[in-house]
C-alpha cells in the first residue's frame, strides 16, 4: 500500500485515497468525449482560489433537485416516504438553483422547468412502484460510495446509486437509476457496469437486477440486463488506466482542436462565462450565454 511504512494505519487510508486516481461514470464519460474537457472540469483549478469549475444549465439543475428530493426518501421507513407531498419537498430544494444559480435565462424558463420537476414527482407519488419497498442505503465517507478498483495501482471507483431496492424473496438488491432527461441512456454506456461494481463491492447482498426509471413518462421503468461483472471490471479498469496515465504525464488534448465538450470551458477561461456562486463542493459555478 502506498506510504504504508511512513504512516499509521488510520492515516494511511486517508493519504492513499488523497493521492489515488478517482474515476466515476461522469468523469469517464467526460474523458471519452474529450480529454481536454475532462482536464478543465476535473483537474484544472483557478489559480486565484484553488477551485475547480462547473457549468450549470436548466436540465442539469432540474436533475439535481429531483434527485435530491428522491434521495431523501431512501433513509425513511417505507410507510413514511410518501406521507409528505414530494412537491412540497421540492420547494425548499428549488431555492438552491433558482434564477441564475440554475442557469435560467428568465422567470418563464424557470417556471417551465419547475413544472416539469413537479410533474415528475407527482407521477412518482401516484405510481410509486418500488419506492414503497424496502431499500438499502450505501453509507460511505464523504457521502460518496467508493472502493479500490485496483489498490496496488492507486485507482478508486466512485459512484452514487440512486436507489437499491431490497428483494426479500431472494435476499438481493435491484439497482434503480432515476432519469430526468428526455434521452435514453446509450447501450454502450458504462453507467450500469459502474453501478454494478459499486453495488457488488459496497454492500453484502447479491445484485439481481437493474432498471432505469424515466420519470417524465407514465410508465417509465425499463428493466435492463445486468452486464457481466468481470467484463464490467475490465472495461472500467482499461479506461481508468488511460485516465491515470493522462494525469501522470499531463496530456489532455482535444482530438479535434476544439469540440462541443471542451469549448464551453475554454469560453470560461476567456472570461465569457458569468460567475453565479460556489457549490457545496467548492466549485466555481458559471453560466454561459448563447
């Protein structure tokens, strides 16, 4: 283990995790889209304050608040989850992203997205399905489940699964991922393989199924075939090694010399973005005009 002979056991874990290469579904997806975009989002820090940067827009803000409302349900007993209207729970959470903090251009646009968020929660409240079943909550430091994908090479895989439904009939769990966007997850997405690895390594029950729940549809639960766990590991590990090497040699080049993924961050570096606040994770939040 890195630094093992130089630190006490309790400190070793902290030091190793601090120096490790962390990967997740979002960071891997960004790297595959454009290494330069990955660098600007996950590596670059503002030299004035040491903060990373993020760009907010209405779809992202919508997803953030809906997920926050639903995440709060998992820790409640099943018979108490829907005692309070989910729309009422939305109101205080929405304050975090109101106005420019959510990338909204005007009141009309914000109202449109809040109506969409409310309707998603109403649909779920009227047809709760697995929400009323027992659930397992993965607890972890920093509220971000993670484990050593490869401890010897210093790679950590992290990811927060939206919902783990407990299935009493075979003492297993089903992965459920809430979708607030209009587009379906691509078949070659690594999201499900990554969530399978997280679920298999961060709790003791076997994983027996997975579903995507498209919240803006009347019947939005779509069952997915579980990927092979060994193949999942190899796919994720292979890309994680590429990311680790890129970070080690500091090589993050856009293959197109500027693309849809990295261009928004480049605009912020040029001063074209509007600063609207700092996130809970100490990221500078920006919005971009057309």
